[in-house]
């Protein structure tokens, strides 16, 4: 199967993020299932590698870093629950680490909906870069091998809100 992606230019990051957000899950869902064994009655745990992604901030005047590359691992123990940990380059040019539980009790077709709740660090406006509690609405689309997490960071007193997109690859 040959798949061609449109050229992603640096001129419009929002369009690039949108193309990737829509294209990757569709590619994952379109993968042929011919050789796949039947699904077990109880789903097995899944291990995903997260490779960071992109963010799009609501306040465009602050010129945030919106290429948030990093590395993480996600362990999905059930269709509703996964545990996540990783590091990435955050929107203010610092390194951040996170540890979270992603509970997604609702689904809309292939999209799982819920919230990620946990700890993170690296943002000077929050606890001077130290560790703080965070909770964000999270949606996931997972195919056999590829998936995405889409989160919403709400705007608050010292936090510029954004939409974040994280790419992942299933190992097991």
C-alpha cells in the first residue's frame, strides 16, 4: 500500500498539524487486518512509544515553541485506562517530564474520550519550574500500530492554553 502525504510547509503549522492529526489515524485504521488473529475475549495490555508532537497556542503573540519533540511510554491496561510517562521540549523552551494516568471511559466510534491526570514539571510559571499537578481533557485514536493523543490545555492565570497533539507507535 503506497501512501502519499501532502508536503508540509513551515508557513502554516496549524495546517500541518491538522493534516497529521487526520492522516495518521486514518492510515492506522486503514491498515489491512488479513493476518491478524481474532481478538481475545479480554484485551491484552498494550505498550506504546510516544514521540512527542505539536501544540497550537491560543495566544499567537507569544511565539511559543510548538514543536514539542520528546520520548515517552504509554501502558494501556484496558480500553479505558493507560499510564503515561515521558520527557519533551515544552512550549517555553525548557525540558519537561510527566507521569499521568489517562482515563478514557467514553468512546465515539474509534475515538476514546476522557482526561489525563498526573504530575509534570519544567514550566517556570508553575511552581518555578518544579513539579505540579495537571489534568487535561484527552482524546485518543489508536489503530493496530499507530495512534494519536489529542489534549486540551486550558488557559489559566499564568498558563497560555493550547491544543496538543502527540504521536505514538504500538510495540506490543
